[in-house]
C-alpha cells in the first residue's frame, strides 16, 4: 500500500499588507493566514495519488501552532493524517535544521513512497527545503512537475512531465521520490462540509526532535534584518493626444527618451 | 579559496543570467582578494570556459563526461558537492533559475552549508557575505548571512550587471571526472519538447502582458462557436493578432495575468505574479490588466511600467510611469504602428 506524504504550512494571505514594524519585526496585522497557495496543488495531488493507489496520505508542518490552520485545511480537503513537528528553541526556518527534522519524520513513518511539495512558499520562498530533504534521504528528486504521467508503487517507478524554462521534459525515475508540483497539474478542490467538520474535530499530534530521534545541526544561516522596501516615487503620466494615433506616437517618444527601447 | 560560479548552459550555450552570476561573484572575489573559478558541466564546456575567461574568470573547471551532457540534479549535485568538499570555495554563485535553485540548494545540503536565495544585492561586512533578498512577495526585504565556510548564493535574474567580455582569456582550464551516482536515484530524460524561438520571460528586457481585458476583442469568432468558447476564442485571437505583433516589433516576451491563464486564454508558462513568474524587465506593458496585488508581486520591479486600460481608476495606473486610458484593441495596434514608423525612420 502506498504512503504519500506532503508538507505544508500557513502563510499570510496574499492580499494582506505585510510590513516591518518599529521593532523590526514582520507583521501583517490581524489578517488571517491561508495554506501556502502553491500547496493547494500538492495537497490535491497527494489526495488523488493516495486515492488512486488505495493508500495513505499524511501532511506534515514544521513549526509553531500557527501552522495547525494549514494542517486543518489539508484535512478538510481530504488528507487523512496530519502531524506537526515543533522543537522549541530550534531555528526551524533554517533549511538544514528543517531538513534534518523533516528527514527524521519521514524515516520514523518508515513506509513512505512519495513526498509531494508545492513549488515554493509564497512568503519565504527559501527554495531549499524540497531539494535538501531529498538529498538527506538519498531519494530521487523531481522538481517543477507539471504532470504525473505514470506511477506504479508496487514496481517502484514513476514517469513525470517537468517544466524547464526552455520547454517540457518527460522523465522516468525510481521511487521513493521527492517531487515538487506546479500550478496547472490539477484543479485543487474546495473543502466540503464533511471535511470541514472532520478538520474541526482533529487532534494534531506534535513531535519533537527527541520524539523522532534526530540530533539537530547548527543553523547555517541567520536573518539579520528586515526592512520595508524604499518607496518608489512614481509619478504617473497619462499620455494624452488628439486621437489614439497621437497618444501612441507620444508614448513611443517618451519610451525613447527613457532609453528603454 | 576562490569563488565558484556555476555557468548554467542549455544546448551547449551559456544562459545570459550566468554572466550576471559572474558579475555578482566579482563583487565577492574582490572583497576576499581571491579569484573566480567558473564551473561548466556538459556539452561545449571548453568553449564556454574561454568565454568565462574573457569575462573575468581566472580558472575554469570543466566536465564533459557523457553522464553530464544533460542537466540532471543527481549527477550535477554529486560533482558540485565533491568539488566543494575538495576545494572549499568561499562562495558558490549561480543565477536563480529552476536548475540553479535546485543545484545550489542540493549542494548546500550535501556540504551542510548555508544558502541565500534570490539575492538582489550583496555586500561584505566583517568578513561575512550579506545578501539582501525580497520576502513576502517583495513586500519586505531581508538581509541574511551564513555561518558556514562556504556561502551559497543564487541571484535573481537581471538584478546584477553581467560581467562584460574583454579581448583576452587567460583562463586556466582543468578537466575533472564525473562522480558516480547510485542507480536508485538516477533519472532518465525520455523526451523534450522545446519552446525554442519564444523569448524567455525572466530574461526578457521588454514584456507585453495581457489580462482578462483581452477577452473584449471586437473580432467575431466563427459562427459555430458560442458562450465561453467564444470568449476564449476572442482572447486567444487577441494574444495572437493584437499583442504578438507589438511583442515582435519590440523583441518582447508575452506575459499574462492569472485571470487570463485561469480562464484558459493563454498557457500558465506566461503567468506573471505571485504564483507565476517574477520579472524585472526594462519595460513592462500591461494591457487589460487591473493590477491586483498578486500581479504586482511579479512585475513591480520593472524599470518602466506602461498601463493600457479602459478604466482610468484601475490600480495598475498607480504603478505605471505612463498610461493610456482606452480600449486596448484601439491602443495596441496604434502603438505597434507608431513603433514601426519610429524604428524605421
Ligand atoms: C493566492 C493567489 C495568488 C494569485 N496569483 C496571481 C498571479 O501570480 N498573477 C496574477 O496576475 N494574479 C494572481 N492572482 C489573482 C489576482 O488577485 C487577480 O484576480 C488577477 O491578477 C486579475 O487579473 P486581470 O487584471 O487580468 O483581471 P481583472 O482584474 O478582471 O482586470 C481586467 C482589466 O482589464 C480592463 N479591460 C477590460 N477590457 C478592456 C479593453 N478592451 N481595453 C483595455 N482594458 C480593458 C478592465 O478595466 C480591468 O482593469 C492571485 C490570487 C490569489 C488569491
Ligand atoms: N515549516 C514548514 N513546514 C512544512 N512545509 C514547509 C515548511 N516550510 C516550507 N514548506 C513547504 O516546502 C515547500 C517549499 O518551500 P520553500 O523552500 O520555503 O520555498 C512548499 O511546499 C512549502 O509549503
């Protein structure tokens, strides 16, 4: 029986205003968080893969209780099991620390065939978690997947379509594998009433580093400072003219003056 | 020591962003009083090495082993990680393309090193490399540093000037062997469908972008098409016959809003924004795009933004340096004509 695992967490709503307050901390006021938007696709794919193989699905968040919201959303969509990992005092944003905890959890689960990530997190976009987890586990890595063409969990093989900047590749590989998926791979479902009720009742287990038996590495990075971006002084000029042709000609002149053409 | 730069290649040619990575590496090498080693794996590695030399690399490490002809994470990361363990560079730099992100993150993991991704500015303070990067879709900036012997940096495309070529290349080229990779994690490329001929959005100096407004095309669809199908036909016709001529005149890439992508007007590859591509061209022309915050996240850092929209109140005008209030199906053809005239005069 296949076991599909996905990772997710909560991020501020993409429409929220986010700024650095006078203590130097990042805040988005009291706007609610959402599940990382890129993960709607990985959650959907996890549910589809588990269902079509008659297998298990598990969603994992690493970090504080804030991420329970994303886990509950995942359960409401239809992921069976949820799990949060929290190690007070550890820098869980550091990708080496993060991947040590993630790899430990996967090894403790023991029977995982496929791990599905979203392309990136919309807030931090560290772009490391997925790849470093694959390397720690010593598993196949397939990134930016736009379609799973074939997968045979019993035979341990997978065939995917992958997006490059220059086109699309078809790749064959062995399981177990870590993949990251793109928008367009599926149409994420909305949680239904039953799902929402199930999520509301769910008790989410929390594991510590000791529970999963990993020794944490020293964090490799530090965030030194957050800053509000310098305000861009834009004065907009609405180009006027007698008719459309005159406006267009005037705009072309401006663009040559700006030296962008 | 030395600063490593991974020169990303495709079909035997260096990507333009790789020379920007070399430019960023010069900044680091200068502050550490060391030199630059360009790394090239795969086809044409030797000829690209001499170009890297003309652009300032003192040394090049090349590997043209058959297993590296095509980029694959497992073979490239195995070699890069082995070279880093062996040579201990102060930094490893590449441009933050899909492959650059993957390769550097993998090697940083293998060598237990820190990585700062998507960097738009670099400086040195007390012997430490400090990278500035956008977070929260560019709503805030953060400064990061690494505590490990090697600092990995991926730079955002078009954020650093490219290292310019001189006449002379005195690069010392060293050939290395590939590192064997376990059978269990090897991937096999079965097929590739190229999108050759299209301008890559993230490299583009000019982008012409169309949004939901593309659907308001006065052209009439064939009689047997109606409803949503007709709307999609109109929008597609607009991209092909109204936006593309402007893009071709400008040598521009074509972008789109998510609303246009989700409605099926244009493939996802063209989406600009928080869940699409982040671009920073010299010129971004937004046609029939309202300028939602998630769209802004992908194009806010364009040098000059032009908005063409029939609604004078559309938020995109707050971001634009120049705007024309009007129907894009009148304005865009007029703009194409005016450009052609000006370019040929
Ligand atoms: C999690 C999340 C992620 C998102 N990510 C992205 C993203 O990556 N990229 C993105 O773009 N959006 C994204 N969005 C969607 C975003 O919120 C907007 O819905 C979207 O950008 C709107 O696209 P639009 O401007 O084309 O459409 P609209 O907002 O409908 O605007 C259409 C505009 O066209 C104008 N118009 C209509 N007809 C004409 C005409 N004939 N001539 C001239 N002007 C005309 C109208 O005046 C209007 O301003 C995201 C949303 C969420 C929730
Ligand atoms: N703390 C976390 N817990 C669970 N998943 C995460 C966490 N951080 C990032 N991810 C997921 O990892 C993927 C890549 O994120 P990132 O490396 O931050 O760009 C996305 O699918 C994220 O949702």
